[in-house]
C-alpha cells in the first residue's frame, strides 16, 4: 500500500518565515520589492539581488515545506544570473498553489539605514501582491533602522525579514470533510 496524505490531513493554515541580506554594490541598480530605487547603490547578488522579494519567496516556500529560493533557483545556475526576482517570486507562488495552498498575507520588515522604505512601501506591496496573487492590502512592507549598530548601521547593506501565512485551497473533496 502506497503512502499518501489525504487532502483532509493538510492543515488549513501554515506559516513560513524568510530572511535575506545583501551588501551594497555601487555598480548595480537597487531594486527592492520589485521597485527600482534610483540614486542609491544596488545590492550584490547572483540575480537582481532584490532582498525583499527573496525573503518573501523563502517565507511562502517555507510555509508549504518546499525548500528555499536557493533550492529552486540556485546561484550556481547561470539561468538565474541577473534574473528578475519578482518573476522568481511569481514561480514560488505557483509552487505554493501546486501544493494545495494559496498565499493569505505577507508581512515584511526591511532593516537598513538607507534608502528610506516608507515612501516606497505601498509600491512594493503592490508589486509583491501582484506576484503572489493577493491584493496590496494583504502585503505589509515597513522599514526599520538599525540605529547605527553593526554592519547594517554602518550602511554596508540591507537585511529583510518576512512572514507569510498560506491557506489550504478549498476543493470539492475538502468541502465534504
């Protein structure tokens, strides 16, 4: 007899967390949450180094136990060199759906001394929401300073924390449960 998990054994809600950090790189453009930020050094990385999109990708994949961004889009694979991280996030949302879930909401905290996140937070929420298939009101993006402490406080880079909740997709079989 094969091992399978009946759909009614899946929990209704699951939570995932994500984290990413990158050093600044003056030779690259800065993109955070799918939003280009001019007149600021970019981030070092294999793809476009969008640390916000990366943290959200890890959070939603983690919620369905599907690994992390490096599992699906390894930095050792040249296909992902310079890749648009919003596109990677969109694919991660498809993986969530393939596992029988949909994203409910996402909460993101960007830790940096600059740039200021507040003026761009709603644009980031819109881009992230579009990629994962939720309204912007289901995505929270906020910035926090590190109060001059550590590598972030010295302005060497950015760190991002993300939390996501996913909900089981109701199917005809699960509606009967």
